[in-house]
């Protein structure tokens, strides 16, 4: 899976020379910014009560906690309030839910997991002062997210035997707005983030908080 994301990242990164040829980007040595941070996302917009109706002990997936890592490179353009950005993210459910009684002949158990990631390419309008600034990012990308639910109960009625996987793969979008605080070449940029991923018969919409540190070269 990681090799797939790396190939997609290299594919999007290959568009940078095209932007340079049309004179959108400045020279690469004019202070690009590298940003890396922790991403915490909420899953309640993807809530599905079906499994709770089938099995009273099933997890409400709307309460799932999701954490991840986001890395972004911002490249200056000929406009002071406008950057070009390319990035990659990876996410995983933090709950590690695996509940119940399991042995070879009798099972009453439930398992839930969610993970995914992708690469993206976009624009970053900004209003920056010496120490404080307003930031934003609007990007399109290729994302893949998967949500697994397994329920097996052959001990007490009603019996349940369910295994379901929802998966998205294809074009998606990520956007954020935040405030930056600079301390020399270093800084922080806490932001509110939304992610959409569709395709492959399912779609996911997440929102949450992104807390990165950055270095301005």
C-alpha cells in the first residue's frame, strides 16, 4: 500500500516542472516551506447504524478516533500571497477495537478498523506578517480509505455472521484554514481540515484538526 502512495506522490510531483515553464513558480531556491504534523479526524459524518441494529455490542463507527501524519511542501509563486503545494497523508483508526469471546467452537466477537491516505496537489492562499499569518489550502488528490467491520456471534440468538469492507479509491479533495505563528525560520500552523474521498463504490468525508510544525528554508 505504501508503494502505491509513493508512486502517486511522484506522479503529482512531476507536475511541478510544468508550472515552472509557465512562470507560475519562482526559482526553487526562493524559500520553500516544509510542513509536517499530526492530523486528528472525526468520523461522525460517515456514521452507519446498520451493524448496531444487527448486533447490540457493535461499535458506533461515528465515534471512531482517527489519527495520522501529513507532510506538505509549499513552493513560492510570483505572488506573495499565493503558494503552490504538494503533500501526502496517512491515517489509521486509534481505537484498535477487538472485542468478545473467541474459541474454535463458539464465537461472540466484533472487530472494527479504519485506515487510508493519499497524495494531493493544490494552492495555498495566505496573508502573512512577520510573526502571525492566516493560511489556507485547497487541493485535489488521489485518496484511498477503507473501513472494516467483522461481527460473528454463534452463541446466543440472534446469530450474526457479518464481514463488510467499505473502500474508496480515486479523486478526492482536501482543504484547510489556519493561523500560523513564526519564530525565525520555524513555526506552527494549527488548522481546521476537511477531506473527501470518493470512488470504488463508497465515499468518506472527514473533518478535524491539523497541528503541524514548519521550517521556512
